[in-house]
C-alpha cells in the first residue's frame, strides 16, 4: 500500500508480477473522530461490476470494520484498487483471500 495520507488514496496493488485475487478483505480502523472511506469504482475491462460505482463506508469514532470486496467492481486499468479516506487518522489493511489450488 502506498499513500502519503489517506486522503491522497491508498493504492492497493499486487506483488511484482502478480495479480489481485477475486476477493479481498479490508480492515478499516478509525481514530477517535470517525471517517468515511471510499472504494473507487473500477474501469478495467472486463469489469463486470464496475457499473455499481464507488462504495462508501462510514466509520464511527474508534470503529474497526471489515469489508469484503470483489475485485471486479473496483479494479483499475493498471491492476490496482484505489481507496480514499476523509480523515488522516484512518488505518487500512488489505488481505488477499487465496484460491484453492
């Protein structure tokens, strides 16, 4: 994850040479003031669920919320997912769900 501050947007990207799986789980942790976190709708073809647009998650003060997303809704042309926050005290952790092999 790379971002100067949450409002600049976290860029969730796969490891070098890899790709994001079909499902990701995000852990969002708000500070004492709460926050609104936005998952930006995707533009990557064939993003079957991109037409659903952005997803906004509202966090109360000191909330910890887990969000499971399908990458097909949020995947950008460069293979990343962009997440923004309105408060710089919010923490984000992205976890990939491995496929059965």
